[in-house]
C-alpha cells in the first residue's frame, strides 16, 4: 500500500525552484489553443437534488476520448450555489466502479455529512446528505474523499464549486452574472493520442502526480470574451499536486478580495497569486484598462515538480540538495550518486523531464469584446475583522509532517488508519495548530483541516500572502517551514480528518483523524 522511495529528491518552493528557460517547455499547449470558448459548469440552485457519479468517455484534448467521471453527466461537476442559512438534501448516487463519497471542502457540517472515508459507499449505492449551510459567503468546493482513491477520482473529473452567498457580501454589489467567473484550474497528463493517463508509480506517490497540460473548467487553453468592466474571478487550484502561481501575460495588477473562507477585510493589489491544490482566491480584475479588440492572457507558473527538480537531481543547480540527502539521519538512505542512478532507473523509459516538468503556460485568453456597461467602484472595506485572539487559545498542538523511509510523507510518523483517533479536540476549543514540515527533502505540503476555518498566524519562511490573511481551510507549509494557524472547533462532535491536499500524498496515507469530543 505505502510503497515509495525514501530518497526521492522532491519538489521545491518557489525560492529554490528558479525555473530555467528550458522549463518553459514544461507544459504542452494544444494545437487548437485559444480556439475553444471557456465553458462554465451548470449551476444548481435547488435545495433538494441528486448528484449522480458515472463513468464515461469524453474528448478533452487531442482526438482520442478519455476515460472520465462525470456528476450529472457534466465535467467539471455542477456548481452548487446557495444562500447562507439554507438547508440541503442531496442524494449522492455512486455509479462508478469504485467506492466513493463526497466531501464539502471548507464547509462546517456534522461528521456523518463530511465525507469521511469510512462513509464511502460501494458502486450502485447512495448516500444521503442533509445539512444546513451556516457560514460566511465564499468560494468553497466539493470532491470525492474515499480512502486511497481521492486522487484518481478528482483527476478523472469529479469535483466542483460550492458557492455560498450572504447579505453582507451582496451589499457590496460585486460583479456578478456574466461578470463572475468561477475558474477551476487543473493539470492533467495526456499521452500522444490525447488520452488522459494516470499511472501512479512510486515516484508519484512520493511527490504527487504532475500533468503536462493545464485545463480551465475542463478545457485546455480556452478563450473568453469580456467587456471593459470589472470582473470577479473565483479561482480554484483543483490540481492533484501542482502548485501554481497565476498572473497576467502583460504583468498587470489585479485585486484579491477573498481566500478560502470568503472575503478579506480589504482588497489588496497584487500582480500574482500562488495557490496550492485545494486553495481558492477571489479576484477582481478591471478590464477597463484595455481597448475593445485587445487580448490578455492569464498564465500559470508551476511552483513544484518536474523540470527544475530533475535539474537539481542532476546536480547542476543545487549542491546543497545532495548534501542534504547524504547527511540524513537514516543510514538506509542512498548517497547522492547512488540515488541519482536509482532515480534514473526508476524513471524507466518514461521521459520524466518532458512529461512532468515545471514551467509556465498561458491558460486562458481574455478577448476584450465589448464596451463597459456598468460602473463599479472597488470598496475600501470588504468585511469586518472577525478572528479570535490568539492569546485566548486553550492549547497549542504540534503536527509534524514527516518522511517515512521507503514509504512517503506522513503525519507525526504515521499513515492514515480509518478508525484510529490521532487527535482529540474538546468541542468549542480554540487551538493553535503548528504544522512543522520536517520531510527532510524539500517538499511543500498544503495542509487542510476539515470542519473548520482558521486564521493563519504566521509562517516561519516569510510573510503571509494577501490571500492568506483571511479565513482559510488549506495552507501551504513549505519545506522546512513551520506554519501556525488559529482555529476554533465548533463543529458537532465526531470524527473528521485533516490531511495534505497533495492528493497522492493523501491517498498514500498523509492524513489523520481528529475527534471533536
Ligand atoms: Cu478538499 Cu479532505 O479535502
Ligand atoms: Cu475539506
Ligand atoms: Cu504533502
């Protein structure tokens, strides 16, 4: 189950991974790039509905159809949009050939509604969800959560937006309707005939699975016509493992107004935003700076995986890396030279450099096609400050992100076990969770806690990014970093999980249970 190679040189945060020019070839642009329109998932605004997961085939890139999963026949999955205070009754029907269960990422729901892997239902079975949505307006999402199968099921298409609206947010008059764009960005691997592949070897379990093509709402490199108005982009990194840094091709600035758990206190002007798998950013972009007829592209730069890493293994960029591997505590680990050889052997005839390298790609083309119809003024304040005071915390808990030899990354030295309670949290407790990334090899881990929204207090490796200064449920913990988050456990008593949102890490057991008691 937990096979892996203990000495794999792993992925790096941005500082170490200064992508070389050759890495720009890392992502493949389809031949018909920017000829297909961007599509949006269909929206469900009902309170009582079905979500039916099915296996089917669809052409995503190239000519050959790929094996995919759909929800209600759609890829990406439908967007659920609901007003705060509403109740939902969702009948999930599993008609794929694997067990599955849905999780509402970022929502605070009772344990039996949360999609714990123990609740997975077999093919042909249903699961009934009934819960009330009572939390801040924001860009949440949902996806499958079965033990060891989350990666393949998200990869093949299951997962969509869960948008919560409330009066406080609506009073701001933010761009809506055709000026509100939910964008789920995911990297996928296509073979030469254009079929989606997901072959997980030991290396992928160790580092995560990286694809050669970036899809936006299920399509490679689409275009979208916009007017010279402000637009709201709800951006979700729905990749299995890829950390992406988003910006515009002309370097223009935009504003971030929200993170995982809804609006920030105020907008921040930025020119790029880095999101790890599972993270969201709510952005406002003013297209009035452009003239009708102009084009601007959104681009994404890989922040882990692939080319840069392989260069480093070849030893031509970072000598310290091999020293680190040589100087490890575990005698069983190979030295630098041997590991390089081992690594090449393991890569076999698959061209890892070509197929998974980092780099940057244009992912979406905005065509300025219409003059402005609406006036919008960026509000100076967005939401009231509402975080608890860290000095009032009941306790602080250390969570060590560790690397188990030959097995992969784990939490406090352990791999996930379905019913083992790893942390007990008294209901109502205000706690500081301190994630320390000790994985020895430089490997970032986006850590996600279910059933809560937290406030990131600090990261040892530097300043918080603007989108990290609001409510969050997923936070990137860089190599060697300690990140402290403050969170109050008000969810109903029962069993929930926290885990790395690199889905191969999660599937490989980098997940733990906590019980609210
Ligand atoms: Cu988005 Cu437990 O996951
Ligand atoms: Cu979650
Ligand atoms: Cu991880």
